[in-house]
């Protein structure tokens, strides 16, 4: 009888044991021997050597088989094979070489299928349509291989059609898949086409080989061919697929319950994994007589997971059930055989025997078991593989109940294999107690399930606590990427900050606090303040929009910490600069400026602007000119709040206000011009001090001041809103002559501008350009006078005067030029210029006379042509009509247009002179006649 002891891994578990003779009510005097067995759904068919068919009903959930019926078919007809045919509601029986048909419930006597005798093997076709009321079988009779088609008609009538496939001798095993019929003989295996009858030898068997066996595997596309103790798996074309299965003994019978192959032989039944051929289980049977073990399973793809094992030497039938994937994994976890459980999970996942939800469930269960066994890294790895596990399930390990998030923790017990979650310190303490107990038992020679790594090198409590926290941090960081609810996200971020603080991971704390987060400030405020993590608290305030509190902390830090105390924040991503080191004051000012740049609260910005400016004026300028805030600051309040000694801030802010914001307030334009003017005067003064030195020796700040003069000149030229008199009052005593020229030009003082350009700056080209902008000839005469009589003891500028006359003398009045010429001017310098000027003047006068006379002639000719046009005669008849209203003209007053169209006076009044009666617009389409040409 079968052994009840289960191996470490059981793919099959006992379901029921039945005595067929006792259940059938047969007397002890008439023993039976089981020769064949078959399963079809819940029905178990047994064939005996005495020509009987027994029918039992099995239930996967019940251990009590039910006897249904006994059907005798003939005392001299031992049943060697039973083949259920559910599509045609029949059971095919092979008895003593004869094929018999019975109904599925054995309620009627058997009927013989045809007149076939000497049948050695039979097989049904796989892959047929299960909904079709027909099926096909292949039969080996003598040297013939026959195909038998069965069709079920109304009235339970069965139509039988038989045809020959091929001639094959010595057939002992058959299998039919698709169009391929696999034939096993004593000499080897062959493959035949059921439609064409063509055959091909696959391979031969050695003389010492055992009985050939062919087993169709579930799915209908693969067949196993037995060669001694090796099962070769081939597809329907005869090509090997996958790996072969090597059995411990030569099987006498083969069955399959996906994904396992069950073989019987040598008083035992072995279970192998179909995919990789791994041996999983052995079910031994005590041999007490001759005969072989018979194994049967449901060959239907959607059949049951039952296996029947019958012994021919003692009439007992054992029913086994496939252990589900979940139960196998659960059994491994109970034994804390985690490697086996992980291996099983991977196997079942690849075979599709376990759902995605159950995979996630198992990973979570594995994670909790490993966590309580202090294997934190492995536990978190499985937590991360679980899609169904919620981050809130970790919360009880971090914070003791009750807390803000206690209601979020799901009350899952999984398989009840681990205790409920509790604070991490208690988990570690209990785990260490278990390790100590295992060490004691090991010394006593008792095996335990505690990890050998812990026993050989027991870890310290502090190391375990740090390892656990770091791995929980890893899980919570990964959980932040999931789509969590708002309360759950708050718990993840807040507890993550707790764990960072526990390990004093300052960089990670500041990175989390400064980024977008869901931390609950109320839970962390006192914690961070008491522990002195003010920077983290400031970042947290800033990320939550609590700008006033954040700025207050940065101000305190800037005041109390000296330079070089902190690392550059660019290392943790909260800083954009790339310097190696910054002082604490600079870091505080930088972080405060980030908040101030986005704040539209004027009072808050101006309150903290002062200390930021004291540390770095560039940061203060960036705060005032930020485009990131929704509402810009009031310029009036900003100008009033900025320290008057911080000239650069004033200048840069007014420059941004005018150039970028387009401010047109004259007050700010004047203030900006005055600030630039004062800075430019300082530049001139510093230029005189550093004039003898090399440019490289000039300080960078001085170089910046030098650039102000160019900026001042550009602004004075571009803006018309400042008060030039106020600016002149500032630079009156300076040497800023170009700036003065621009200001006098704004005031309309042309003479002073020319004096500055011609005499102070000696820029003849600029002076002439200014005269051209004025657009009057007297400006050139005035400039000529300045060149020839500069006054103040300065020598006349004859070269500039000659250049002026050369460039613009043609347009000047010669008399005014001659009046301006100095008696001291050498004649040879101006003679050529004056001569050209006089010639151009005469030429211009004569050219004007010619144009005048031509114009008079053209005017006279046009007047004459018009007179002729108006004087020509027009003849109208009684049939003449208006070209506009089409009315007869008769004696009406009419008008004639240049295009010879005639309209009545009323139409003329309506359409005017520009449009004729024919619709011609004389303003857009001018009419021209050849006779109008000037020919006189």
C-alpha cells in the first residue's frame, strides 16, 4: 500500500484509497485483478482481467469515492485499455484484441466496434474541436494502421467510417497529434501522416531496449517517446523540443498532470517536472505479488488534477491529488526553506500556474518572514517585488501604535506564518533571543532553522538596527515613486525623515526636505528643532510655503555661523553653483534668496533683503529683479528700503526696472541717470589714479566702474524721460564732455553741442553728423565759424574747416562762407574748395532755370489740351441714352466723361467726377490719349 509519509516537497498528496471489489459488493470468492484504468472528469473506469468494467465517482475535495456501476463484458475478455471519448458520449474499450463501445455511465451493454480482431494498440486524435460531436481514433490491426472516424447523430446513433492509413507491422504503442500518428514498435519509432499515409522513421531502438511507449502530453502539440529510461519529447513534426526526461527506472506506465510527468515502475511511482526533468517526489509501494503498477490521469486539457494508481497484484486503488502551487509554496515557508519557496515561485510563474496577485502575495509573505528572521535586505527585496503590498504595512515597524497613520495599516494576516508587525527594536530583540536559543540547541546537537550565518557570526544589536533602518529607507524611497493616496504619502515621507534622522543622514534629510515632499510639519518640527537640524527644518518650511519661518532660520544661521563650516550644497543637489566651498553665511543667503525670489510678500522680502545684501549684493539684486514671483514689488518701497550706500543695488534695480520692465516714470529715469553719472565721475577720477599702471593691475571692481561711463552714454541717448538739467548739475565740473554734449543736445543747445564736439572733443565727424541731424545750412556755417575762430587762445582749425567745405560746401551760401573766412587763412588751402563751391552754385542756378522753363511749357501745353478737350462737339440723337441709368437723354442736361461715356446730369451728381458712366474709376485707372502728349 501507499506510504502516508510525505517527502519534503510533495507534488502529489493522497486523496483516497479504495477497494474496488468491496465497494462493488463482489464476494471474496471472486477476486478481481485490475488490468487498466482511465479518468474522465470525476469518473474513474477500471478494467479487470475477468472482463469487467467498474465505474466510480471521485471528488477532488472528498476522500470518499462512490461506486456507480459494474458492467460485465465477457469472462474471457480481459480489458487491456480504456479510452474515454466524451465528444461522442462513448467509452472505447480494448479487450482481448476487440474494440467495444460503452456509454459513459455504463448503463447499457457494450457494443462491438466493427469486426476488427487482433487490435494491438489504439489512440484518439488530439487537438480536435471539443464542441464537435465527432472524434477520430487510430487502430493497429495486424499489419494495418487504420483510421476510424466516429460521428454522433440524433437519437444517440453513432456513424463509423474506417479507412486505411498505412501498412505497419508489430505496432505496440500509438499516439495521434494533429495530422501526425506516432507509431512505436519493437524496432523503433515512426511518424505517419493520417491524411496521406506517408511515413518516416524517427529512430530505431536497440535490441535490449524495453517495451516502446508513446505518451501524448497535455497541450496536444508534444509527444514523449520512451527509450529505456529516457523520455524524449518531440513536437508533432517529430523534432525534439526542450530537454529529455531521465527516469530512475524503466517505466511500465506513464501519466501526466501538468506540469508533472508521473511514471510507475519497480514498485514505486516517481514524479518529475516536465519543463526541466527534475525529480520531485517518490511514492513507494510494498510489492506483495506479481504484476505492475498502473497509473492513470485525465488526458483532457481541462481535466481534473487527480492521479489514480492501481496495483495488479493486490486489488487496491490509490487516488492522489496534485498539490496546488500555493500549498507547495506555503509548505516550504512553514519549514522556512526560503530557497525552495523562491525556486517554486519562479517555476510556477514560468508555467503560468500562479496568478500575478498571488505572486505579489507570496513575495510579501516571504518578505515578512525574512524580516522577522533579521534578514532585512532580502526581506525588502521581496517587498519591492510585491505589487500588492502597501507601504503602510511597514509603518508599525517604525512608529508605535497608536499614531497618525494607524488607521491606514491594513489588517492582513497573510498565511499566519509570521507574528504581527511591531516596533523594529522589538523585532531585533526577539530575533536575537531566537539566535541565542538556536546556538544553545546547536551545541546540544539539535538542528534548527536559523540561518547558519547568524550562528557562525552573531551580529550586534546596533548593526542589525542600522541595517534594518537602511533597508526600510530603501523600500520607502522606492514607494515614493508609486501612486499613493495623500495620507499614505504623508506617512511615507514623514517616517522616511524619522529614519534619516535616526542614522544622522544629514544630506538625505536636506535633500528630502528641499524637494517636493508630503512630510507633516507638525510631526517633525519639534524633532528637528530639538536635534539641532535647523537647516533641514528651514528646507522643510520652505518646501511647505512657510516662508517666514524658513527665512527666520536662515537669518539665524547666517548670523551665528562663521565661514567654512559647511560643505557646498551642490553636492546634495540643493545648490546650483559649482564652487568647492562656501561659508555658512553665503549658504544661508543663497537659500534665503531662493525663497525671496518667488515671494510676492513685499514686507517679507524687504525685511530680509538687508542681511542678504550685507552678505552678497548680487543675491540681493537677483531677489529684487526676479521674474519668478507672481506680483512684482512696489518700486517706491524697494527704493526706499535699499540702503543708500549700496549704490550697485540701486543702479542694477533701476536698470532692470527701466530696461526690462519698461518703467516710464521720469523720477526713476532721473535717479538712474544721476547714479550712473556719479559712478562715471568716480571712474574718471580712478582712471587718472591708475592711468600709469597696466590694465591687469586694476581691480575687478574698478573695471566694472569704468564700464558705467559707456552705460551712462547709452542711457542718456536712449531715454527722453530724465531731467537733463539735474544731471548737468552733477557733472558740470567734470570732464565728461561727451555726456555733456548729449545732455545739451536733449536741451536744444545746438551751439554748445557743436562747441563740445568740435573744440573740446575735436571730433569733426561727430560735429558734421550733428549738423546733418539738425538739417539746416546755417549749422554748417556756425560750425565753420567755430573752426576758424575757436577763441580762448586756441589756434584756428583750418584742416577741419577745409574738410567741412569739401564735404558740404556745395550746399552752403558762398557769401556766408566768404564772410566767415578768416583773413589769416592761407588762400591755397581754400581756393580749390571755394572755386568748386562757386561753380556748383552757378550750375545749380542754371539747372533751376531750365527746370522752371520746362515746367511752364508743360503747364501751357496741358492747359491747351484741356481747352481742346472741353471745346469738342458732341452729337446726340433721339436714340441716345444715359450710360448709367439707361434713360433717354432727349433734351436733358448731360455730362460727357474723358472715356466718351455720356450720362444724365442726375447720374453725374450721384457718381461724381471720379467714376464714369461705364464704371471706370479715374483715380485708379487713369485714362491717357495720344493727342495729349506735349508736342510743342
